[in-house]
């Protein structure tokens, strides 16, 4: 098992970039008017290329990993169902604003795929990395569609219209199709695409920091606790159960538990902000989720895997 300090070191770059964005936006001339344009660049160009590249990077062996895929899909759908159900639960639902929930629900079930890839390589080597790539390729399109649905339903546009126009969903779906078809990014283009991917992560996290208003979390504490509990406690417990139900190998179980305990996706903020929802609130949740990952990853890979 990796020591807790190793998880902290792995998550520190994401957290520090969020902090940089917060400080730059508030204490320099690069204020919100600048960062709104950066958000558009990330959302419509940088992130779609990043998602496409991460999905087509490794071949998906759907046959040999069928049990892992089934377990991962069950985990993802369970987290989606729990997240969607929050406003309708007795007692708890009465304290949740439904429009706020529409923008924040995605925090409960989306995940940071790049932390996943870095962790898999360190924990389980190339084979573990491939298993995580399989989970990313299959689950990211499902989770992105689930992230858009409540926001489209509460917004002015229809769900299908928002779906076909959403650049993140277009990128993930086309990446999955390209992977299954055996297509790859040409080797001469890979350095450029990799640099775009690196820029998207840095600017996306800094945009989350620039849009963050931690005071907004105080007005939605019930929702914040609920979605973060699903992301960092309930989903790992479901994953442990699915590893037993589907009789996963130790390596597959490790990949699934890693997948289940990750911080939420940094794109949550950009998606919520671009679709007209409370971006600062979601940015605060992204920050808290990054910190909570330092607890949920040791819990999943230490306590539950043991």
C-alpha cells in the first residue's frame, strides 16, 4: 500500500493550481473578465482534445476485461442514481435547492482521469494502467451524459440538443468509437496533442480556482456533504462489493477501487459554469474533493482492498 504522504504528493499539483488561480484572479489584474475567456478556451477546445487523446491512447480489450467493465459500470450507475435521488429523499431533500443540485450532481460520480492514470501506473504498473484506461474509455461517456442531463433538464434547452452540442460528450463518444475501430493519433501529432492536454489540465484547474467562492459552500452545506459522501465514501464501498460479486482478480479489484475513490473531475466547474449554473459553488466542491481524495484513496486501497 502506498503511504498516505504519497497520495498527498500526487494530489498536491491539482490543489496548488486551484490555489494559484484563486490568488491570481483576486490579487492581480487578471480578473474574472480574463478567466471567463479562458474557461471558453478550455471547454470548447482544450478539454475535448484531452479527453479524446486519453480514451484512444490504449486499446480497449473489452472481452478479457468484461467483469471489470461490468463492475465499473454498476459503480458509476449506482453513484449517478444516488446523486440524482438526493432532492427526493425524505428530510434531506427539503434542504437541497434543485437548481443548485443540477449543477453539482456531477461531482458525486465524475472522476479525475489523469490522477487515475498516474495512480494506476504507480500501484500496478503497465497492466494496471491498461485496466484503468478500459474503465475510462467505457465510463467517461456514460458519466458525461449523466452530468449534462440534469442541467439540460433545468435549463432552457432540451436534453438532446444539449447532448449533441456538448463538446465533452462529442469528444468522449468519438474517442470511444475511434478506439474500438483501432484508430490512433499519428505519432507526429502526439507531442502537440500531449501539450494541449497538459495546458487543458493546468488552465482548467486554475479556472476552477479563479471562479471559486468558498463562501457559497456555506449556503449549500447539505448538498456539499451529500455529493462528496457519495464520491468519497459510498462509491468505494459499492466498488468493494462489486469486486466480490464479479469475482475480480486482485489487480482488477485494485483498478476498480482506485477508480471509485478518486477526486472528482476538474471539468465539473467548467461544465457547470458554461451551462449557466453556479460555477463558484462547483469549484469549491472540486477543491474539497481534491483534498478528500487524500483520505478516500488510502481508505479504498488500504482498508477495503485488504
